C-alpha cells in the first residue's frame, strides 16, 4: 500500500484551482471551534458554519478558529469567501499530500505542515496535514482528523500558563508550530533510541529479524526526512520575509525554532548513516559467519573424504590384494589414518583456519 | 535499444541552426489546429498551411495554434518566417532529444518540455517532446505525435470550466504546463506505489524476478529524473525573468507550479533511495539464506562423513581386524555413532548454528 | 542506551521558554565561582547565590563567573533576572542536548558548546555541555559537571602566563573556546591513531574483533562530527557579526580558531573515509579467504569422491564381476587412481586454483 | 600505460613560462594554413613560416590560420612574437594535458579544448588538444595532429552553406567550438547505446566478459567527464565576460552551446549511474546463482551422504550383525531409504529450496 | 604509526600563541641563507643569527632569506621580533601539522604550504611544511628539513634563466609556490600511472596482493587530497585579496597557478573514483571465481555421491539381496551409472553451469 504518496490521480484533468479533497476522510461532519482570549478573558465556542464563526471575530485579542474535517468542500468554499483565501491555497490545503510550505499571499501568512504520530496497528509513523493561516486579527488552523496536537497549547491558554495569553495571534501561531516541531524531535529520539539498541544485537545475535527492523528504520527515516526537511525551508522563508504578521519582538522565537528544526534534520541524517553503518557491519558479520561455517565443512570433509577412500580401497573384493593378508595391515592402516589427520590439521593450522 | 539518447549523429557536420528532425516521425501529414476564444466566443478550425492560420490570428482574445507533425521541415521553415521564430529555436524544437528549457528570445517565451506516458508494449515510460511558444497575441504548441495531453484543457475551454476562458494566452500556457507537470506526479506516484509493493516480497519471497523489477524501477527513476529535474530550472528561470509575457497576477500560479515540480523531484529522489535500500536488503537476505543453506550442508556432511568413514573401516577385508570378531562390536559401533552425533550436535548448538 | 539523544520527551507540552533541565544531574549543590583580575591583581571567591556574586562585579578588569550544577532551576531563574538573560537562552542552556550555537541577543554574546572527554568505564567519547556568556563587563561560564577543562586557563591566569592577564573578558572567552576546540583535535588525533593502527591487522589477521572496533570508530566519528561541525558555524557567525563584544584586535585569534575547527572537521571526514575504506578492504579480504577455503574443499572433494566411488564399485558383492578375478586388477586400480589424481590436479592447476 | 595523465615530469624544474612540448609528436613538419573569406570571396593557402602568414592577414573579412604540429618550439616562439601571445598561454598550449580553459588575456580570447575520437587499435576514446585564439581580425587554431574535426566547417565555408560566410571571426570560432562539442554528444550517445545494450545480457547471460565491459565503460565515462565538465565552465565564463570579441548578436549561439554542454554532462552522469546500477544488479544476480548452486549441492549431499552411511553400516564385516540374517532386511532398507528421501525433500520444500 | 596527524597533545594547555614545535626535529643547527639579486647582481651568504641577516637586507632588489631548522624556538622568537611577525603566525609555522593557509596579516603575505615527497624506506608520500612570508622588500622561506625543492629555482636565479631575475620578491614567491604545486602534479601523475597499471592485473590475475596496493593507493590519495585541496583555497584567497604584495602584472601567473591546482584536485578525485571502481570490479571478479569453484564442487559431488550410494548398497552384506545373484546385475549397474551421469550432466548443462 502506498504510504509515501496519496491518490493524486483523482485531481487529473481538473483545472488548476479546482477544489478536490485528496486524502482519506476521517470525520463525518466538520467541527468548527472558536477560542477567543486576551490576557484577561477567555471564551470557547463550537459552530457548524463558517459564516457564523466569521461574524464572531473581534478586532481585539486573539481569535483562534480551529476546523476539523476539511473534506467538506462547501465549507472550504465558504472559508475562501469569508476569509479571502485564494483558491490555489485552498487547493493545496485539500491535497493532504502537499509538501510543507509557507506563503505570504494576499494578507495571510499560510503554513502547510505535517503532524506526525505513530499509527495503529502497524506502529508506523504517519503524517496528518495541518494548515495554519495567520490573518490580521485571527488565526485559522485546519486539519482532517480530530487530533490531540493542540491539547497542550489549549491547556496553557486555559490555565494561563507561559507567555501565550500575553501575546497576539502571531505568538499563538508560533506556539502551535513549535509544538509540531517539538513532536518531531521526540519521534526522532524514539526512533534513534531503537536504532542505537540494534547495536548490541548486531554483534551478539544472528537473528535475521534484524534486517526487517533495519529496513523499517530506513523507511521511517526517509519518511521523517521527507516531512521535516521542507520545514527548515518554511521557517527560513518566514524569517527572511518582511511582509509577515510576525512581530519583530517574536522573531527571536522563530530563530530558536529554526535551530530546533536544524537539530532535527541533523539527527535524521545522523541516524540514517548509523543505520547504514549497521547494515554494512551486519553484512560483514554474516560473511564472517559464512567463512566460519565453510571452514568447519572444509576441515571435516577434507580429512574424512580421503580416509573413507582408503577404507574403501581395502573393502574391495579383488581376489589379489596383497595387503589384505598382511598381519600388520590393520594397525598400519590406523597409523596412516593418524598421519593424514595430523598432517591436515597442521596444514589447516598453518592456514590459520583453526 | 537506446532509450535515453536519440540519433543525434544525423545532425553531424551540419551548420548550427540547420533544420533537421532528430527523432521518429509519427504523423504522415502535419495537422494545424486553431482555437480562438474569449470569455464569450469560441471557434475551432483546422488548416493545412502555416500562412493560412497566421492570417486568422486576431489581436484580441486567445489564439491557440496547435501543430502535430513537426517533422515537416518546410512547414517549420514557414513557421519561422511567419512567427519570427529564430532558427536556433526551430533547431531545438526539431531535436526531440532536447533538454527541457525556457528561453525568452526575440519577443517570445519559448518552452521545450517533455510529455511522459507509458508506451506499448513494454509499458516503459516514454517522453514526447512538446514546444510551447507564447507570443504577444497567440500561443503555439508543437509536437510530433497526436496525443491526448491537451484533451482535458480543451474540454475546460469548450465547457467554459475553471478560469481558462476568463484569462489570456499566458494563462493558457500555464494551464498546459500545469497539465504536463501534473501528469509527471501521477506517473511518479504509480511507480512509487509499485516500489512500495516490493517491500513485502523482499522479505517473504526469494524470487529472482524481483531483481529485474528493481533494475527496471531504477532505470525508470533515472529516466524520470532526467526529464523532470530540468523543468525545475525552467519554471525558476521563468519566475525570475522580467521580460516574459506572463502577467504579474498569474505569477502566483507559476509559484504553485514550481512547488509541484519540487515535490515531484523530491519524490523521485525518495523512491530512488527506497529502491537502493531494497536492493541492499535483498542482498543481505540472500546472504542470510546462503548462510542457512551452508549450515545445513555443513551439519549433514560433518556428521555423516566421519560416520561413513568408520563404517568403511569395518567394511575392509583385512584378514586380521580383531574388532570384527568381538560379539559386542556392533552395538558398540552404534554407541560410538550416537556419541559422535550428540557431540557434533552439541558443538553446532554452541556455535548457534542450530 | 541512547547516547546520541537525550530525554527530550520531558519537555513535551511545556510552553516554549519554560525552564526544564534535560540531562543527567551530576552535582548535588551548585557551585558559583568568581575570578576577578587585571594585569596586576587577582582574586578568587566562591558563592552560593547568584545575587551575592552579581553585587561583586567590578566595572573594570575581568569578572569571570563560573557555575557548576545548572540543574538548579531556581538559581537559573535568578541568573536570568540578575544578568538579564532571556528565557529562551536559559531554556537552551538547560537542554544539555542543544546543538552548539552562537547568539548575540540582548547585549550578550552567548555560546553553547560541547566539551568532549572519554567516559568511564566504556571509554566512549562523551559530550558535556558548556555555555559561555560574554556580557559588557563579565564572562559567565556554566556547565552541569565539575570538570577540568578550564584548569589550564586558570593556571595561566594565576601564574600570569601568556596574554590572558593583559586582555579583557573577550580574550578570556576566546581562550576558553580555544581550549575546548584544542581538546577536540587531541581526541580526534587519538582516535585517528587507533584507526591508522587497524591498517596492519586488516591484512595480517583475520580476527573478527576488528569489526566491532571499526563499528565503534564509525560511531565515535559520527559523534565527533555531530559535535564539532556546528562549531564551525558558531565561529563563522561570530566572525561575521558586527555586534559582538569581541574587539577587533582579537578577531585575528578568532580567525585562527576558525582554521583550527576547519582542520578538525577535515580530519573527521578523512578518518571517516579511512574507516570506510578499511571496512571495504576487510570485506574483500574475507571474500578472498572464503574463496581459498572453498578451493581447498573443492580440490579435496573433487579428487576423492570419484575415487571412493570406484573403490565402492569393486566392494560390491555381485556374484559376477569379472574384474574381481583378474590378477592385475589391483595394480590397474591404483594406476587409474593415479591418472585421475594427476588429471584433476592438472585441471585445477590450469584453472589457477593451485 | 597512463592514459589519464601525460608526462608532465618533463617540465620539472623549468621556470614557469618556459616552452616545452608535453605530449606525443604526431607531425614531422608543421603545417600552416590560411583561409580568408568574406561573403563573396574565398582563398586558401599553405605556408611554412609564421612570419609569412602574419603578413597576409587582411584587416577586413575572416582570416583563419590553422596550424598542425605545435611541437615545433621555434615556430611557437615566432607565433608568440607575431601575434603578441603571452608566454604562459603558449606554455599551456604546448602542454597537451592542459585542463580545458578560457582566458581573455591581452587582446585575445583563448580557448584550450579537447577534441575526442576513438583511437586505433584499442577503440578507446582519446583526447587531442585544440587551441583556438580569437584576435581582433584573425582566428588561430592549433593542434598537434592533422585531424578532420574542421572538415565539415571548411566544407560549409567553401560551399557557402549556413551562416558562416556571412559572419565574422567570432562566429567562425563559435562554429568550431560547436563542432567539437557536438562531437562529444555523439560519442556519449554511442557509449550510452552500448551501456543500454548491456541491460539484457546482465539478466540472460552469466558471461564474465560483461565485467570487463562495465569497467571499460566506467573508465570511458570518467575520461569523458574529465574532458567535458570543464567545457561547461569555459562557455559559462565566456558568456559572463564583457571583454570578449564575441559580438552581442552571437551570444544567443553561445547560450545554445552552453545548453548543449549541460546536456552532455547530464548524460555522462546518467550513464555513470546506469553503469553503477548494472554492476550492482550483476553482483546480486551472481549471488543468486551462487545460492542456487549451493542449494543443489546441499540437497544432493544432504540426501545421499546419510544414505551412504547406512549402506556402509551393512557393508561392515562384523561377525555379529543380526540384521544381516533377517530375510526382510533388504526391502526394509529400501523402505528406510525411501522415508529418508521423502522426509528430506519435504524439509527442503518447506524451506522453499525446491 | 599515525601518519595523518602529528603529536598535537604536546601543545595541550598552553596559552594560544605560545611557541612550541610540533613535529620531528630534522636539523641539528638551523641554517640561515640570504640570496640577494636584481637583474644584474647576485650574492649568496650564510648566517647563524636572525639579527645578522636582518641588517643585510637592502631596500632594492630581491632579498630571499631561507631558513632550515625551525625547531629552534629562540631563533623563531628573534624572527618574530626582527620581522614583526605576529605570535599566532609563528605558532602556526611551528605546528608542522598546520592546514595549508594564506593570511595577509600586518604587512605580510604569509603562506603555509606542504612540500610532498616519497619517504624512505616505505616509499609513502610524506609532507614537509614550508612557510613563505612575503614582506615589503624581502621574502622569507622556512622549513625544518634541508630539502631540494628550491634547487631548481636557485639554479634559474644563478644562471639567470627565465623571468625570475627580472622580477621582484612577489614573482620569486610565485615561482616557489609554482614549484611546490608542480611537484604535486608529478606525484599525482606517478601514483595515477600505478593505479592505471592495476587495471590489467585485476582481470588476468587473482593475486591478493592487489588488495594491499588498492588500500595503499586509497590512503595515498586521501593524503594527497588533504594536502592539495586547501591549496586551492589558498590561491583563490590570494587572487581575491587586494592587500597583497603581489603586483597586478603578476596576477596572471597566479591565475595560471590556480588552474594548475584545480587540475591537480580534479586528478585526485578522478583517481579516487578509478580506484574505487577497481575495488568493486575486483570483488565482482572474486565472486565470479567463487561461483565457478562452487559449480565444480557441486557437479563432482552431485554426480558421484549418489553413485557411491548405489555402489554401497550392493556392498552390503545382507544375506538376501536378490540382485547379487543375477548374472546381468553388474552390466546393468554400469548402465544405471551411465544414465545418472548423462542425466545430471544434461541437468547442469540446462542450468548453464557447464
């Protein structure tokens, strides 16, 4: 089953900018949540239509609109109209296989990012696409699946912990992106720990299961790289732009975030080369074991095959084999056997096979 | 058969700029189609000479001239004269092995691109060269083979779907390029799905057919990379130029297109490293299987070859072998055999070969 | 056990900028040391609170505050308040898995670096994080573990050797970083010497222990690269910035330091490719040895298995085997055996197996 | 024999700028040819001294001086004096192992390039160095061996085909370089076709000759890369310079030439990775075949070695072997043999070796 | 023994800029030589102290001071004082493991470079460090070992050959560096010729010595790369700087030198990939030979092991084996043997093992 690419063929032949949801529907009915707060007040509400929520937006304080269930094309169309979001961006949001990107288009800072999590039952890492749109006095977040990535941020808002209640929409956007990226590093760390654990098994064991794990880790690292690397470009582009809604006082947070993404990509490359090394070493070990197996076979066969031939000779039923009648033939036979064995053992010893 | 390079030797010794068709003729007679439209009107006509179609071009609205059968050098010469297309560009158009490129020369934006499709009967990906020339009030598209790449766009024009009827020549050029690039991603996706499907077979099976498939996928990915990577430069150059006929309001579409090409090249690299990993893992598995085979051989041979020797000893016809007359020799023989078997099994157990 | 990444999961869900110590506590109680000197005077004192030491800072001369035991979050909070250090930087200092970096934020030059040393009992290289903060008239150094990296510098200050007493805070910062980087090159050199020593063993021996060492060296080089490479960026950024407290007259030292880091990273890459070559050569040697083993087996088996068959034939008990009664059968048998042996030996000789 | 580097040791210890011919002399006596033309007139002459030819140069039209036999140091010295060519450039021209380069020195555009051709009897690609010097009103071409690279251009001049007679010296220089580069692409194409032809043999055959061919192709591609890659820099430098004699109207040809070189280097890399893939696949196939061989051996040996042991047991001459006297022993023996064979075949079947 | 890194640990704990000689002392007493010349006059003298030689420097003409035996720290200190050379540079000069570099510090152009030569008795390439300091009216060259690298240049000065007597200090500096770099290319060429010679042995022979040579060549190429690559940066930095003492008229020589270094590094990479290819091919050949060995074994064993079993059956001493009494048993036995042999040979033929 294709994990790396989604069913893009669906969109074939459509005009650019035509809305089509590429991905797997995970909600029956979309959910629209509005969270409004400033340093003193906080209110939370749920809506079923974009128009309703749009009316509620206040010019002051933070207006965070969170939407689950982006497969609903009508709602998305409304969203475009109400929030003045260009069609192309809507199209990108709906293609859940979109490469992570940042765009400052028509009075919006738009981020398309991936939220990573382990998926049941395979336990493979899986990406869920999240769009974050920062407008002049609101912040929009959109994804298909109801997830828990924002739970921690919401708690901090509700309990008024950290700096989030003291700041504006842009800080909230930063806090969300930071949560997403932070999650990357935790996943990489978990994977990395498993990779480092392989180390011992490569030397002590010879189980072949290890190969499946190495392959899986390589695939997971590929998947992580595909997801995380573009985020570096995203944050870099954001840091360089001068049109974004991010206030200068918050740029220091973005710089810190950038360092975190760099660290994450560095770690991915590090583990990648670690796994590659492990595979190499595993192969070398396998070769060494094959060498050992073949040495045992060669030593056994090279000693006993000639001896069996000699025994065979004197098992022949020729009428005239003079040795058969000698009294000392049998002890001499054993003597010859002994000499051959000792000679070959010495030969193998000199070859360092023993 | 050379799939990667065409018969360039044909052009050897010709002056630069001499017209010669390098490739395979696929049409008997060229076809010249004119499609004229604006937001309200639409007309379609076929012509047999360039002069005729040139006269019909209107200063207003979109004039799309589509030509199949570029092998007709006389027609191409006429084209150069009528539309003021420099000889060098004509030469490039006729060399169907031309690297994809963009040029803004003498009042034209010219694109040479590749349309990819699976070719019968090998099912290999095959490139068909397409030239798109954007002039002040017309758009020229040229290819050798009558294909269906533009069908979807034509339908959208006829049924007035999407934005294409509301826009000018430059938007049409964008829509065509977008169709071509979109097609790349679908091909990559198909190939990628096959690559991901290999995964299971690598572990469960030991069929050697898999190697042929891996090699084929590697070759296809090389072919795709050769075709797609230059398109990145093409779109980038287009985005950077200030002389193109592309209106600023349409630059956002080009930016989106650029992202799509980046995603396509990323995917090619991803699948490339996936296939390389699979080949590595396949080899490691093959080594492991060889190890197992050799262990079985070694265990069987190392146990039974010495035993056969002992049996051979007592099959000898020496007159004086005292053991032959002992009553208990035969049971003792089996005892020794048992001890040897158990001893060797223990030895192999300790070596973890069992 | 994960050596490459620390337990970052601890910080999950915390607001960015929340203080949490990620790493292993190595001190019971923090130690705060103040060293004050100029070209003529020198005093050293220990404190238990940040407030106390902050009061003692003189506007003239060098004020070097060294802190061991950064796990004490209260102390770190005080530090932030007293020295006006932003929360984000404090957070980075406390994450002992932070990528080395340089920042010139709010009237500080801040460096997060790694001190490398061999750790008991594994003898593996281990990184201890050091933060160096250069303020207008003080220098702060912070780490968790009481180490000896600064001993040499302290001795030079006490004994008034070298240039350190004649210079300001910025020179002291340089001297400390130089000590750290110098230590890298010594570690790399030690590792490199071991790598070069492998050379002979790869050819003369066939011990399999060598594989474990090669793997270990690869891992150590990965670890070194992860630590040293970012330092290049650190020094480069420092050289390019115009806001740092480093005086222009001291820039020449930074330039020299940069060259040293470049040399260190070059050496890491060099040893990396050396180890990779050694592994390749080891594998090739192992293959050659397998070839030799198999040749011995093949020669023995191919000669004696047919001979044993012939002997077996005349050991058969058929009533009517005419050869059994011929007088010359036995010598003819040996003649045939001789011909077969010589023939096969010639065959193997011609194949160059002998 | 060294094909990649020429005997540079000859020049050891000489002052920079001392003239010495590094390479193989291929002409007895130098040949100096002058071709003069404009759009209407054409004359061709041969000379034996540089002085004579220098006098004949006309200020108008194209003066093309072509020299074979650059080993003649006296002539080269004269050339330097008459055409004001700096010593260093003369030195470079005489070193036939010079890396391709472009220089605009002292009123000359100088190109040192390589003409590639298959050499008898090895059929290996071989480079012949060509120097092209474009002065204000003349064009100099120099090489050691009388070759046919310019034949096509000369024919076009004589027959007044193409644009060459209508243009100046700079166009002639372009036409010559274009001919050289065009020749690269043909060589690459030929090599590429052979590489692609290997494909089938890798799977269907097991001939070991294929390895020699793969190695030869890799070496040829290295040789091509060494020759072609610097030409990219040459043309790029020429495009960027503002001092060259190339007229702006001809820059479009240079741009086209640049695209051609890029395509050539792309193709070299493509074939390089194709050959590397083929070698990998070949190795994998060889491993698979070894696996198959070993399975056959293991199956035969594992079945018949135990059986031979049993037969050996009942061939023993012990006096008291009760089974020997049982009437049903022989059929039972065959029964046991049958059971063992079936059992092992089932065992191997389950292991998927059959 | 560590060849790649020198005993840097010696300098541990020293203040930056402390003088310590890192390397192997090769002279008992330092030698200080002064060569003074202009286009007409030439004088040579030897001194034992820096002060003496400093007094002799004339404001006109070239003053070349050459020093052997830099281990003498007192002399080096004097040198620093007399010629105003900063401590850091002295420190770098004394560290014979310094990475090649160029610095224009305090009225000097300083170059630290490596002179390469084959060392007895191992014949390995070995680097000797050379420092070249170009001041306003003098040129200093320093190395530890009395070598012959400058012999050719000195001869040219004495015999007034080439341009060197007509030019200033900067041209002399260029001539020396050119000599050093020229020497690189000769060494690379020699090594390259040996690498190319391996080619035939890889196919015709199966000697295992070849592996040791391949490893040695790889190591030598690593060593060369480490030495030569930084020189590219050195010359590039020199070309870009505007503060150097190099006169503009001599820049053309530097440009030529740069091309030479590029050619040298290109050649190193070329040979590196050639050696890597050779190792790959060698391994593939070894695998093919193993395949062949195993086929021989398998064919012999698979044919004769079953036959031996059959012979064994009729060697059994069971009382009731009906076949034993048939008259035609023996010829039938041979018939069966013939059928089995022919059958198996056909089987192996069909598998293409014969």
